[in-house]
């Protein structure tokens, strides 16, 4: 299985901050990397697919980059509704695997 | 707008079978892959497997034993069964739509299933 390692596991930030989350794959996954936002009691939300493509309806403050084994999710200016847990996921091969998650908390 | 909704019992006894159904509305099940993800309390996300409209399945090898998925195109539904459950199967279960090119683009709100006597 492809292992996905996310960092940090949690972070504290203020509204307006720039936030960066990283994800590393245990082998080359080209750009088959997706990012999701999870909030308690709500359906998870796909933010970024194919490493850098913004899902329809997702605010442009979210962006993704990377290829091969190293990827980044950036929130350019953190908003109150962005406090949540974020997961990366590789879609290169089955079994699909996820990173351990990054919880973004209010500072 | 595609919507997914999980349904099934929230409490299952150890050694019994967990059965969940996902109803798809706003789109046909005759395209894409349809799958299940679970999240145990306080833990991360785990992919269980997926199925397409013709019934072709792919399961996570770590869970393959005791996992069965099926599809009912007439009802626009797909289902999950996990046999011989233990406390380790306690989790929020999500049904999802998988687009090969754009990931898991639609999710249900999730259903908490607790395994307990």
C-alpha cells in the first residue's frame, strides 16, 4: 500500500493567516493527489483534485501544488469557516489511502 | 446536484453483520464508481472499497474478509455488508462517489455505527 504522511498533525492559526499543509507519498503518485475538508456532522468536501485543480464551488483561497511524492495545500487567508480537519488522499492505485489528517484550530 | 444518503442500523452486536445502504439522488448510478469510507472515533479515514453499476468490485485487502458490496440500479442504491463485526468496526461510515480523474467528489453526511452488545 502507498503510505501518505501529512504534516503537521495540528496547527493553530488566526483569521487572515496563510496556512500550509504538506503531504508526502511513499512512492511516486504523479499528480493523483486530492485534498478534503472534514467538519463534524457534515459531509466531507473535496477541495483540490489532481494535485492542483480547484473543485467547483471551492473558494480560490485554497490552492494545491506538487507532483511525484511531495504535495502542498495552501489556504492564502484563513477564514472562520476554514477551521476543520484536512486530509490528503492518493488516487494513483488501490487501495486508496489517506494521510493522517491536519486539524486547523483557532489561535 | 448529486446527493448521497446513508441508511441502516446505528447499533450492531459483535459477531453479527453490519448492513448499510446508500441512496443516490440527482444523478444516475450508471456511471462512476461508488464506494465506502469509514472513520473510527478519533482516527483517520479508511477506504473500504468501491463498486460500479455492473457490480464490479474492488475491496481494501486489509478488510476484504467479510466485506461485500452490491448495487441496485433500479433503486439508484448501493450497499455494504461487513460480516462478523467487532468493536474495531465501530466508525462513522461514509458513502462516496469516485471519479477516477477528480477523486471522491460527492460524500454522504455519514452514519455512526457502533458495535456493542
